[in-house]
C-alpha cells in the first residue's frame, strides 16, 4: 500500500492498464488483503468531491470519477506463491488470455 505522488502504486498500475483499454481487472489479495479491500470499498468517496451536511450525515458526490473498473478482490491466501495465486484466479479468468503483474512496481510500457 505504498503511495507515489499521493496515489497507491496499485492505482497507478490500474490507470496504465485503463489507458490501454483494459477495464476488467482482478486483484489477488494475500498478505494485508483486508487493507486493499478497505481501500477499494472507499475509493469512490476518497477520489471524488463530496458535500456532507453534518446535521444528518447524508452526502452528495460532485464531479464523480469516470473510471469504469470492475474489480474482483479475491482472497488467494497470505502465504500463496505467484503460481498458486494465478491458479486460484482461474474461475475468474476462465480460458481467456490475460496479463499478470505484481502490484509493487510501476512502468509505463505499451
């Protein structure tokens, strides 16, 4: 959950994929997976402007994000190695061609 420029590395990676047209992403959660889930549960509200009347706690989202991501956050085990994580994602990927990357390095590669 390291940030670069105030944005998590995983989000930088996802934005690169989005730039090239990929919208269906799967995150294999292992160690500290609950932190990743919590972040994405709150992502919409963290990344948008809100108006919150404190008298009742309601809110209005202003200028909402236009990102069209579908993100299954799949528990793959805290001690599971890369191959095991991919195997546990099989039902999500099926027989489609897919790409895989680690969530701790950023590169702008076409």
